[in-house]
């Protein structure tokens, strides 16, 4: 049976016990994994956690269906064994009565033959009723199993939905203590970027505000805007934690906002950045892909389809100004 527990936070899980076989005292237990809380400061993919959750749901749902089939088949098999036993007893009764009737007839008593025929008819009706009762009982028992299984599957689905909601809710934190050091010029720039996105779209915003401004690269300098007001674009506060905003801009603009290609684009951009550092064109130490947690978080957020309005929603901007 299902023991569904909403739990608290993201640690909610469901203990699923598949329908016990009528002859089995050991139910087959399967459980949803205990998911860890979302770490807002690390490169955590919320979508990956949700995908893992639903993968587990499908495994458990398939297990429940398999157990239902096995239990139903076991009931059906035992029922037909009983039906065959009733049939064998009836055949034995008929043979016995016919043997007695033949012996009586040979002795000159013809009345027993008619009596035997009546007893055979009565035994046939009794066997038929017994078999019908067995088949009806089997059907009712299998129906109860089916209804119980459907209830368990529905509870499993609802519990998985609740857990997904908790994962998503945990991925939208309020301002953390480090965010309270934001200066007003950063709040202004966040709002400016979100407003620009509302008018021109995510891709155009990334191209316009990126340090490696694509419009400037192709010669349309008048479209370029700066990140003046943000002291360090490599460490920018968002509702998901501190990210490297430069990489968030770049993986969107250089993939033309095709999120499925962001992983490859990031590695190419990272390779180019490391080459520039080795040649002394830019400063800083070289790092591998996803080694920098702020870069990794930025790239994973971009992969998940997050836009600038998701990084700095209205409640974040309000808290930024009114802290």
C-alpha cells in the first residue's frame, strides 16, 4: 500500500509498497530517493533534479503495474486449479455412480440407474455452482487489487507533483546576506537590463550588454550598452545565488539563445578565455570548465532557459531597493 508523506521542504518522499500477493507475507517495497536540498551557491541543475524525480516515479509506477499483473495472475492460476479440482471430483462422482448403476443392473435392479442419473444431475449442478462461485470470487479479488493499485499509482503521482513543486520553490530563494551588500547602482542596472529584455527579448539583451558585445564585434556600436554600475560582472547577485554574468551573457549570445548548444559553446568560450590569459591579453588564473562555481551556476541557469527577468524578478528588485 502507499504511505505518501508530503514531508517538509525538498526532503519529501513516498514509501510505496506494491499490492501484497494473497499468499505472500512479504510486500515488495520500493521508495522514492531522498533528494538533497538545492544548493543555491553551487552549479546545481534544478531541471536535472526534477528529471531524476520523474525517472524514479516511472520506475515505481512500472513496478506497481508489474506487481499487479503478477498478483492477478497468481489469483487466476489458483482459481483455475480449484476449478479443475471441482471438475475432477465431479468426474470421479459420475464414474462411481455409473459403476454402481452397472453393477445394480447386472443384478437385475434397474431402478438404481434412474437414481444414479438424478444424482449425476445434482452433482453437475453443484459443481457448476461451485465453479461459478470460484470464478466470481476470483474476479472480485482481482478487481479489488486493481482498484488498490490505481489508488496507489494516483497517490504516487500526486506525491511526485508535490515534491516537484517543493524543488522549484526551494530554487527561488529570497535575498541572502551577501546580497545585502548590493549598491544602488547595481539595482538600477538590473532593472535596466530586465526592462530592455521586456522590450527587445533575451537574445538582443545578451548581445547588447555583454562585455564581448556582439553588436560591437559586427560593427553596430550604437547598439552597445555597458555594465557600468556593476563593480564586478564576474560575481553578480541573483535569486539563484552569485553568478558570473559575463558567461551568462556569452553563452546566450553566441548560441543565438539555442539552449541545447550552450554546453558546447561554454567549453569553446572557456578555451578561448584561457588562451587569452596565457597570452597575457587578460588577467587572472586559468580554470577548467565548470571548476568555477559562479561560472557553472551561470551556465546551468542558461541551460535551464532562465532569462534576465528570472535572475532579478520584481520581488528581488524591490528588496534590492528597500533593504
